[in-house]
C-alpha cells in the first residue's frame, strides 16, 4: 500500500509540475504571445484607462469637497475619455479577440470595453454637476413639448404641411438631446462661450432672435398659442441672457441654425427615411454647416466627400473619426461614412424619438 501511495504521489507531483509549467511550455501567456504592436497598444490602453480613472476621482473629490474647479473643468475629462476609447480601438485593431460584449451606451464594442460602463456613468454624473444651470435660469415645466411646439410652428411658418412640420418638431427634439442630453438651461464644462438649452454662443443667440422677429407674424397667423407663450417668455426673460430661458434659448437656437433647412425636410426624408439619419443631417448643420449645405445641394448627399483638413478637424472635435489611429489618420470621408461614425449620437436620438412618441400620444395640453 505504501509503495502504491508513493507511486500515486509521484504521478500527482509530475502532473502538478506539468500544469505549473503549462503557461510557458504549452500555453504561452498573453504577454508572451503579443506582437510588439499589440503589446504597445495594450500598454497605451492601460495608461489611458489609469489616467481616466484618476481624473474622474480628482473631479469627484473636488466637487464633494466644494473646492473651486479649474477653468473648463470638463475638458480634461473629455480628453481622457477620448484617450480611453482611442487606445481601446487601437488595441482591438491589433487584437480583434479583445472585442467584447455590447454595452448599454450603444458604443461599438471595438471602441469600448463594457466592463468600463460604471466609469462612463460617473463621467456623465460629473458633467451634470459641472454644467448645472445658474440660479437665475428660467426653467420650463414642459421642456420637450416646448422644443417640439417651436420646431413645428417654425416649420409651418416656413410653408411645410402638417406631416413635414411634425418631422421638424421631431428633429428639433433630437437636436436638444444631441446638444444637452435633454437638460435645459445647462452650462458647458468644455466651453465658456456656448450655453443654454441649445448650446448657442451670444452672436448665434442674437441672430436667432432677429430671425424670429422676421417670421413672428406668420407664426401668429398659424398658431396664436405659440405667440401667446412667446410673449409671456419674452417678458419673463427681460434683463437676463435669453440663453438661460428655455423657451427663448430653443427658439433662437432653431432660428439661427436650423429653420432655413426645414424647407428641405421633404427631400431629406425621401433620401433618408430613417429618422435618426435625418437628425444626424441637422446635427451636422451644427458641426460643419457649409459642407453639409453644399452636399445637400449636390444631388448626391451621401456620396459627397469631405477632404478639407479643417472640416475633418471639426468632425474630430465632435467625436467623429476621433477614436484610434486608423480613424484619426483619415484625410477624407463621404457623408455616409461621417453619419455612420456619429455612433455616440445614436442613443441620444433614440431617447428623443421615444420622448416624441410620448408627446404625440398626449397631444398639446
């Protein structure tokens, strides 16, 4: 019996030895199997993730301690998030096996590790704090309804029928979510110029106000309720920056950037039946207005190619072709490619569509 036990023990020891040797002898470790490019990508991602976590922690500490925040407190956070997504895309380009499961933010898995969802949750919470409206801001109890009503009324004044005017209201709500995640009167953690429900600058707000005055009589003839509300909000906002009254901010923002394009909604809807694609066109009017208008005039919008370095820079500054070396190396793109790369906007536009359907069910109060 003792001899048999010794034989069993020797076999067990040999088996353990084989298992212990397996990582190097039979199953090389990940580090050993990585190419130099993949190893560098892995190290870059680890550094970027560590930096992102560190900045999140520091901003949370400062906010909880009520310490003064630096100028543009969201910029470092934004750049750190871009760094994480960029280096993760480089890693998955080098190691496609690293592409994981879908995530709740609907970011393509090649760009984002779903295990990091809590970090983006904290990122959003910090921005919500940093971009809180000032105490004097004038909120609306019906912010989504206001956006839809204004977009619809402006479109009717521009000559659209009821169906296309409804699309204008839906698109307007999409722009509200694209710019502020559906939050009214907010500041901007990355800019000292753009504020309010439609994130306009002072000159844009004034321009929109001027354009509103030019069509106000047409709106009054079609929808007296809108003008009655407008008169009330104008009086309420007297003496403050109109970007911090939700109604006037939305009105001026729509008139400044989008109202002139409303007349093209029938053609845009025919070309792009997907309502999210329609919203992306109008968001591109915010980001790169001149090339977008030129592409719409071309008769072949989706295949129109942008190659101006400045325009590509503007796109990257708005999270389009911003992540990873391959995307950032692009020197040109068609509008179809640009719209496909606007994946960070998808979840915002889906929320807008959901809210719009709720409003349609309620009707105007």
